[in-house]
């Protein structure tokens, strides 16, 4: 699980570094992926809308902070973690000018 999270954060950081081209800043990525990457444990009973919103904001803030401090390069970040079932598109290995 830790290897998969590391791989996802490496990828999101690569996207955030190119925000001048793709408009996906660390904050934009955190808004999109924070609730999914840093998901809360399932709760039982009634859900208070205000509490749910506060939790969502915390997930976004946490992922935004993690992407801000995450290193841009950490060695071989293109290698998939063992047991990971994600597919890598062939075009991701092409170098762009």
C-alpha cells in the first residue's frame, strides 16, 4: 500500500510541476484527488453535512501540503511498485522536446 501511495504522489507531483502547461496546481490536484487518496473510514449513523465538509477540506489541505513538500525527483519514479495493477500508457515513455 505504501509503495502504491508513493507512486501516486510521485505522479501527482510530476503533474503539479508542469502546472504552467496543464493548469493543474498542487491545490487543484488536491481538490480532485484528496477525497479519494486520503479517504475517511466508513462512518455509521447520521452524517452531519458540516462535519463531512470539514473533513473534506482537511483531506484537500493535507494532500496539497504533501504535494508542496514532496520532492520533484526521487530516483527511479517510473518503476511500478510490486503488485501494482495499474497500466502505463506507451506514450508515457516517449520523451517530449
